[in-house]
C-alpha cells in the first residue's frame, strides 16, 4: 500500500511539474506577443507625431504671403504683373 501511495505522489508531482512548464511556456509566448505589439504601437505613435509636426508647420505657413504666391503659381498658373515666365519646350 505504501509503495502504491509513493507512486501516486510521484505521478502527481510529475503532472504538476508538466503543468507548470506548459503554463510558463504559454506565458512567455504571450509576453513576446505583447512586446511585439508594443514596439509596433510605439513606431505608429512616432510616425503620427511626425505627421502632426509636419501638419502644424504647414498650418503656420498657410497664411504667409509666400505660401499664397507659391500656391497661385503652382496650382492656378497665376503670376505677378511684369513677371516673366519662361517655358522650356526643348526635350
């Protein structure tokens, strides 16, 4: 009877050990996934902050006379009086 009890205890200890190892492996996989997601989100945040800075810079320039003149030249083909425009039709 005592031998049987010792065998059951050993089997129980082995099963508990296997359970602990499997649990640790699964937790490590989950942690790795969270780290990967975290790095991806940090990268996205950095990109969005860069875009926000660019938009803020552009917002500050929109009201300037230089911006208005450049926009009129590029998009509307408008030029100042007495301003000569040369088009290269060679090539």
